[in-house]
C-alpha cells in the first residue's frame, strides 16, 4: 500500500502554538486571580459563550 503525501494549507499545530504564545504574553504579568478572570471573560465573550448563555436562559 503506497501513501500519498497531502499538501496542507493550514497547520493546526502551528496555529495552536501561536495562540498559546499570544495568551502567554497577555497573561504573563497577571496574578493568578487576574488570570482566572481573564479566561472567564474570554470564555463568556466568545461565540460559544454567547451560545451557552442563550441555552441557559432558555431552560430557566
């Protein structure tokens, strides 16, 4: 069985590493409490966070 090499337009691992580096730079001078708040705000303001709020509001 021969393997075919696939040309990729998107490198998932590179993208993930860049995102982690950006976050690391943004939180490097924050206290642990401030870091928790940073992640809480990011999660709540994301599209997934908005969706989660709408689901929670529907069931209430």
